[in-house]
C-alpha cells in the first residue's frame, strides 16, 4: 500500500536536489546547500514508514515485495550512471584514480559507499571534488535504512510494541550518537548510518503520529485547523532557508545544525498539501516536475561536475558549470522519461532479476578495476607518479583524534613535554614528519598536538574575503597555547597566500575598535605583522615559541605541470630531478617575518633553506624523482615524512633533530 500522492512532497524534493546542485556547482552562492541531503532523508523516512505501517495494518506486507519495489525505484538510473561513470573514467583517469573509482563503484552498487568514503578524506575536503561517485554516500545510508527499518518495524508490529516509542527511541539514540561524535569524529558522524538514522526517523515519527491520529479520528486523514497547517508550512520553509544560508561546511555538521533542515522538512510535510506554501510554492508545476526527476538529477550532476574538475585540473569556468547543470537536468529528464517510466510500465520478474544482476555485475566489475584490470587508457609509470602525488592528502593518517581543553586536535606521541602546533594547512602538512619522529625517536619526541584549521593564519585580526569562521577557532587555540600544560608552541601558515601575490586583494585587518584596515590601499599588512609580533611576544614570555616560515608556493610547483597533453587526448609526464625558480617575493616576505619573530623572542624555522639553493627550489623527491608537492603549495605527505627535517627541533626534546 502506498500513501496518497502529494505533489508538495515532490516540490520539497525539488528544494532538496536544487540546494545540493547549487552547492556543488556554485558553492559561494548557497553555502549551506549540502543540507538538501538531510531533507531527502526526512522525506524517505516519512514515505517508507507510511508504506510499511499501512501494509502491516492491512496484513499484506511482504519483505520480498518491499525490496522488489526498492530495486525498481533505485536500480535503473543507478546502474546507468555507474556504467557511464566507470566507462568515462577508463577514458580520462590515471591508473591510481581509475583503481579508486573501481572501489567507489563497488561501494555505490552494493550500497556501502558511505563506509568507503568514511575511511578516506572528508566530504568537505578539496580532494572530495575529484571523486566522481562521492555523492552515493547518501544512497548508502538510505539503503542501509531500508534493510534495518522494515525488520525492526515488522518485529515491533508482531510483538505489539508501541510503534511510536520504538521510533522515538531509535531517533533519540541516533541523535545522541550524532552530537557526541560530531566534534571528535567528524567524518564518522557525517557518513555513519548510526549518526544519520535520526534524520530518517524524524520522518518516521511524523508518519507514525499522522497514521495514529487518522486512526483515532476514524477516517483516512486526520483533520486539523487550517491556520496551524499554514503556520507549519511557513515555519518549515523558513527553517530550511535559514539552514541554507547559516550552515557552513566548516561548522560541526550534522550535529545540532542538522536540526534546521530536518525540522524544516518535517514541518513542511506535517503541514500537508493544504499548507499555504505547500499549496502555492511546493505544488507549483515546475517544482513538481523537478521533484519527479530529482533522483536521476542527483545521480547525474556530481559525476559531471567532478569529471569537469578532473579534466580542467581545477575549478571549471562558470560558463562550463552552467552548461553542466543544464546537461544534468536534460540527462535526468531523459533517464526519467525513457528508462524509469519504461521499467515501471514493463516491470516483470525477469526485469527485476536483470536489474539486480546488473547491480551485482557492476559491484564485481568495481572490484576487478580496483585490483588493476583493465588498465585505463592513460597508463605509464610517470603519469602514475604524478597521480599518486596529487592524491596523497591524508596528513593526519595515524594520528589520534583528541580533545585538548575544549578544542578538537590531532595527537601523536607520549613524550614528557607537550608541543602545540597552530596554523593553517601549511602547518598540517608537517604532521607526517611528526608521526615519523614519534615512530623512530620515541625517547626524544614530544607529545605533539596539531590544532590547525584551513585558511586560518594564527594572526588575530587578520580576516579574508574567504573567511569561514576562522576567528573563533584561532582565538580558542591561541588561548590554549598559553596554558601551563603546553610546554612549547609552533606557529605557521602559508604566509605568501595572505601577504603576497593575490592574497592582499581579499585580506584585511580588523583592529580592537572594529575598524577595517585593507591590505591594498591601507596599512592592513603592517597591522597584521604587529599583531603577529604581539602573539609571539606574549607566548615567548612564558615558553619556547617557533615560527615556521613559508615554503615555496606557486603554479611552478604543481605536480600537474609535469603532465603534457590533455586527459581527453594523449598525455605524457616529465620525470627526474626537477626544479623551479625561487619565488623572490616570498623569500623577501619570509625575511620580514624572520625579523618580526626574532624581535619578539621566537625561534625561526626556515623551509626555504632546505628546499631552495642557487635561486632554484625543488619540485621532485630526492630519492625517485616523483613530485615533492601534492598541489601548488603543499608538500606531499611522503616528502614531509622523510625530508622535512627542518621542523624536527620544534618537535624533539632539547631541540635535538634527527633524520
């Protein structure tokens, strides 16, 4: 049995898929657009719970029929998208990338993609943008819900347990897992079905309450005051809009923030088709049409955008992203019109077996690709070396996630003294070296804490046009650095990112009186350096402080520069000991930073002294000639682990460095 069709729910789907699409294609336009997935979860929980309870009440529930309907609904578009994505991956990807796509394909076809990505970089990390099947994590959670929830609900029905209490108990436990794990284990909280089930259960709770109210009223649909429905509709849309513009990828999500889209979606559904915004906004013909193609649209849009980033080697031009959004809509409509509707109209046992078999075949194909067969079109050792460098991104691999004070940090070692490293991703890049010292010199290595945040320099008052909540974290960790349990402090950043090149166009300084000092046409740079000096002076008065200067940064250091040709055509790659001209403006600014550090009692660590000589800086590994960088500015973990020995004095007791 199926609930009566509600066009407003399709309209809600349109908001959900439109938000996700906008976030992926134009992230600055809708910074919280990723919450569209949470809206999908609530809708799924409501509809599936309604179907299950109505079928159980009618006595015609069958697990076989239930899963047959899931196959009919999910597999046609999914099989097509997986097949196309895998085929195109063979054409444009490098060997390591294609192998990883095989693993993603298996995860997507077998509905455990969320668990695959749980073991990799987070959803909001830069490398996530080049994983063509990343978006299937949400499908994995929904399918895991489809397996778990019918079994539990069927058991509760047979045992005559109170359904509302069972649903509420599952939702409560899941929500507690969510809020308790989102800070120390952010990736797990994001990808785990245990911390996401409450969002589906929110829809389930609404379904149980509505069906119980309808049963109590002795009619097919429970009544209600009209003004209440209108209010629920308005509040629901308001909460969703609030979530779209207030939620950020830098916040602890899902956590408490996920309440905005979840309660918003639940309120919209509770309002019913007669709620004012449900009737005139969500039930609009355009919204309903988008809702009808929302599932294939969700499936198509991300591989297109991801492959565009891979092929262009970065963020695609705005015009291309617009074209890809339109292409996603066209492909979604064609999939719905010619594939999904065909399957719905001509469904048979043979077709069901064929769909299930196709899914299983793709899962097996993914395993074979992951194991290295067949090799992709672009296959050579030199190309593989570049691909390996660009994909080497998990700097904190092997670290323990911990809390220091009230701040989330990464910890390694168990030395008698503690050292705290503060800064942006250019401090994070030294984590592999820290772990190597803990492994090779456990008697000398300190207990090492990394309290970093991307694009967040340890300079109070320095803000960026791209700022994403840096100041709160910066203030907290700098205060933490003053505590007596911290024996020494290391500060660092991609200084040239903020102070040279294009940095001054987006950065500015805000003083204690909230006056803004621009970097260009103002004294923002001088104010920022003064602020850095004050931090160093305050810290060095009570403990040893190190300032890590910047390493060379720029397009010359991008490992992809070693590749000639096009992914859509033919590609070759340079290899061997490669060098690039020393960026003179960065070297000059490092000299200014050194003066600030020495004038305020800090010790200086100079990466340029190790990475550059004779006016040139290294681009490749000293041992095998593969790239030393993972992108235009970050040293790859393998280089940092073995060769960034210049950071050792800050991490070892008595300043003893070793290789």
